[in-house]
C-alpha cells in the first residue's frame, strides 16, 4: 500500500479516488469519516487519504492526479470573437480585447 493523495477537501479526495478507479487502479480510502469522529486529533491527521493497493500504479496514478488538479485550477473561457482561450481572471480577451460575455 502506498499513499498517493490526501486533501482536507473530502470532495477532492473522493473525486481522485473515483477517477483512479475509472482508470482501473485499485485504491482504498482511509479516514473517510474521520472528521466526524476525530475528537482531539489535529486536523491534518484526519484528512481523508487515497492509498494505492499496488505500488506499481504510482507513476500512472500520479499523472492522472496531476491532470485532475491542472484542470480544476485552470478555469478558462473562450473568446466569442477570436476563439482564443483566456484565463478566468481576464475580463477582456488578451488577444483581440473583446469583452467576456
Ligand atoms: Zn478574442
């Protein structure tokens, strides 16, 4: 068993688990319900964890997780005028200066 992912956000952890399983990787969830029964433990100790059953899946799993977090960090919009991809923080297209509508 090898720890592949942990996050304080249980939704993210469940998402990672589901995506890995959909790629045929055997995983196990630890601490899934720890937050409701944590008592005096430090918060970090109770983060839900995704564990690989097969250490050999590590590289593949890591790549998949990287691509998930990449996607969720990059919420972009596409310009209606020139079809360029723009960062979420831009109100105007960086390329043609059309407004994000
Ligand atoms: Zn544009």
